[in-house]
């Protein structure tokens, strides 16, 4: 997997092994990190919080790689690691004894107490390479209460030269006892100028870069994911499907066209459209719309439905999304049919 592919869909452990360059919009966070390190003010535990697609895991991986590199003191200002010392080689091979990566087994799964026991066992040993120990814990909001409680003591007194880097898309769901033991860094959405060149390079076109950046609500990694491959095709399929609904197609039959498509992605695309519709319905201002290519559909929808109707559809989508994320396994076709029937009723009433 290339570095970009790892950034877009890699597991945290892969991120730790593969990510060797700093994302251009993260320079200020990197400077803060280096400054804290140089002045002996690096906390024991950091929580990187912020929306999905900003590069939290890449930044966490960069911090970890930097701390573990044996030639750290000789690196240039924005160089993450030398990539060649014994420690870097072990990290890249995924076998560094002083590095532990903990993450939910897959999306929508939890971090259970067993995983945290492994952290505590790891912490009971001294650093084998004589340098830092790094624990990268992704999806801190996915820890069960038991797991979080088991982590508290270790997080409070991790010992010298240890860094916990936790990441979370949903910091409001991280237990307060965990939050209070971490220094929190909230990653902001970068201004377009800060990521424009990078996005243009990834998407091969400046207009495409800006288009997908807007659709991704300003999250650069998400913009690349949206603008490429499967996700882009799914979105196009949904645009065609909704056009068919407006023209009177049968929702249940249309739902079948999305059979085998990831329900989470379908819901996310629809949620973004509903948010556009609600903004448009409230303000009447088309300039606030993110999915500009869906405007013809919105104009039709705004004629028929009211803002409170869109809120209902949005609530339904959020609820199904929450169930999916909580690990319950709704029947995707039933969810889709039910949702599309409600959409259809509003698109042509
Ligand atoms: Zn190195």
C-alpha cells in the first residue's frame, strides 16, 4: 500500500509503519510538538481530536516515529525520522518493541478491556531500546467503560519518556476521566490555501480539488477519498437514483440498485445532502450549498418538502448510522428501502 493509500484507509499500525512525511497543513502542530519536546514540556498523554479526514492518525504516527528515531537530534526541522537507523527499521517492519498500537478491530467496533490489559503489560516493561516508549491509541471514544477504567492508572503515571497519543473523531464521547488525564489538541479544518497544492497533486486537477474539498466539508483526506474510486462512483449512482425518484421511480426497486454498497457510505452521502437542504431551506441562499452538482435536485426538493421534513429524514439517517457504529447489524436493504420511501414521498408530493 502506498503512503497515500495508507493515509486514506490504512489501519493505525500501518500508518505507524508507512507515514514518513508531514501533511503540509500540520506544520504548526508539528512546531508545537517539537517545541514542547525541546523544552521538556511534552505531556505524557496527548489527545488529538477533530473531524475525520484531517489527518489525526498521520500526525500521531509522525510524533511516534520522531520520538523513536535514534538520530532525532540530527534531523531537519520538519523531518519526521531518519528512516534508516535500527529503531526506524524496526518501526517500519512493524516490530519495534517500544511501540504499541491499539485500535478498534474494524470500523464500528469497540476497544475492549483485553486491549487495554495489553497496554498495561507493555507499560510494566522498561523501554528495550533505551529511548521513548510510544502508545498510539486510535478511536479513544470507542473504549468501553471497562477498558477506559483499566487504562486510568497507567495514563496517570506512565513513567518517564513515555508518550500516549490518543485520537478521536468524537471527543465528546471520550470518558471525562480519560479526557482529564490528556492534554487535548483540537485539530482545526485547514484553510483551503494550506492544502490546495497537496489536494491538487492527489486529484490531478485544481478544480476537482476545490470541488471535493467543499463536499468533504474542508477535511483534506476525506476530500481525496470522496474524489476517488468507489466513493465517487457510489455518489454518482445515488445522484442518478434520486433523479429517478423525482421522476416517479419506485423506491424499493431503486433501493435494490444500492444492494451490496456500504450502508455507512450511503448514509453519509445522504446526510450531507440533507444538511445542504436544511441550510438551503432555512436561508434560501444557494451559495452555502456544498454539493453544488446536486443543486437541481435540491431545487425540486425544496419546492416539495419543508425543513422539518428534512430534519426527520436526517434524524432517521443519524439513528441508523448510530446503530451501525454501535455494532448492531441492521438489514441494509430494509434501512435503505424505508429511507428512500420517505425521500420519495417528499421529492414528489
Ligand atoms: Zn531513525
